[in-house]
C-alpha cells in the first residue's frame, strides 16, 4: 500500500511494503507491550459458517458514485466515509496528491443523497505510505505511517470535520514486534484505539500469516494512555471494532487469505471468545450496528495463494453474529493473465437507514492509479 505511488496491488503484495516510510514529527519513547490474560471461549461455532439464516432482501442498491478524480486531485485510495452532523453532510476522505504539496490526504463532501456540494480539497500534506482514519461526530482522526529521523511510527492528527483545521497531533513510535502498516482506528470506551499487526517472533515474521495485533490507547485529544497485545487467537489487522451492550467486537481475519472472524472482549478487554463468520474472506475494514443487525464490508478471497483477485462484499448478521445476507458490492473479473488491480480496503458508514460503502479500485488494470468509489444501499425493510 504505497501511498507515494498509490499503485493498486493485491493486499498480500502490498503488506510486504509496510515499512516504506516518510516524514513525521517529534518522537516519544514507546511503552512495552503486554499480553493480557485469556478466558475460555464462550462462542459456539456454526456448523456451516457463512450460510445465511433467512431469505435475502435486506439491501437495495440505490446509488453508485465515483468520487475521484475531482479537481486537481487525480486519484483516491485508503478511502473512509462518514456523516458529519455539524454540516449535515456525507464526507469521503482518501489518499491523493496535488501540485501544492504532493502526496497528502483529501476530502470530498456530498449531501445525504450523494449530490456533490462542490467542496473538495487536500487538507493534510505529508510523505507517507499507509493511512487509517475515523469519523466520530464532527471530529476526524487520521493516522499516517511515518518516519522521524529513522524512527518508524504513526503520526496521529485530530481535525475538525467542519473546517479541516487540526486541533491535536501526536507521533507514536513503534516498539519491537509492532508493524506500523495499515493502522486501524476506532472509538472504544470513549478512547481512541489505534491497532496494527504484532509479531512475537520478528525473525520469522510473515505478514501473510495471522499472528497478533497490538492496540495503542489514546484520549480523544490524543494523549497516550497505554497499549495491549491481543494474541488470544491467530489473526491479522485490517479490522474494525464496535461495542454493543458492553461487549467489544473485533472483526478481523485469521490470515491475509483466511477466514472472517469476530473476537469478543468485555469492557475491560478480557477475552470472551471467537466465532468464524465466513470462510475464505477477510479485511473487514467497515462495521456498523443498527440495534438489531451488524453490517460488515469485507473482501472475498477465492484463492489460496498470492496474488489473489478479490471483490468487495457486504454482509448483514443478527445480534448473535448469525449471517442474514451477503451480497456482492463489486463483481469485476481479472484481465487475462493478471490477478492484481482488484478492489481493496472496503469501509462503510450507516446513516438514516442507508449504508454507504466505500472502497478503491483500478477496475482490473494494475497499471492504473486507484480511484475512490461509493455505493449506497437502502435497508429494506428499513430497521
């Protein structure tokens, strides 16, 4: 996931590049990671993971929008989407570049009906590779994989999503075993959590095989609190988190090409158990809950070896994580002789009875730069 070139590749090949780095700001000594105790799993695995429990019909596609290119922003990758209540707008953010500052991070604003408001701009300039982002109310958090005088880490920045002016910033260096690639952001227990892959044995580190993840905890104004290593079952990052009824749901994959799972924790991060959600699937970078159902955007993984051509899918689960419906968001096929250039990094937001699913894609041509896309689904019947 080389943000400097924004070349679209299979996720497996891209993860091998996670140590390409750029510029950042002042450093802070890392804390030592600690693995917390485990408890006996409480989940019962379904007999046939991934089989819907009721007839389909929850999702109705009502709109498909190509977000980039726009203005002087030629491309879009590492896409995130959110509703900003202070403006009453849907906002899409993405890695891009312009003549003013080169590589950076940008936004484009829409109405709820995905009508362009004319507001689009690069609001953050830096030389970086992977990024992670999170909308929460009128705030927006950005994590960029960065380098300060040879120190690899994350540059974290909080912005107002009303003005795109930064309000807080923090540089977090990596400790031994921590991989800065693909930082994932979430809000848990009123704390900002930033997670990525952790490898217990760095001498045999394999980014394609599930090991563990580590989490850095921050206040919402980016004051560092603590960190944990989650090693209760083999898994990777490229995940999403959501808390429902004081249970933290970490949705992830067993490996880069593996199975979609949910790992559950109580509010004190005591491990409760793991459940397989769907075989041959992964990278669920978007999750939402409407009071009755969980919704996940993820990639199918139809092969067992790299490189692998994937497509974006959208699934609904009941409150016990039984699959209700699973549909294709993209259905492209690889060009002859190629398995790269597939859709990647799907995420989503839920607003007003609609799911807005975003992703980047080169439409099967790995020689092209990625572009950002959004598909809007109405939930029928509306929950």
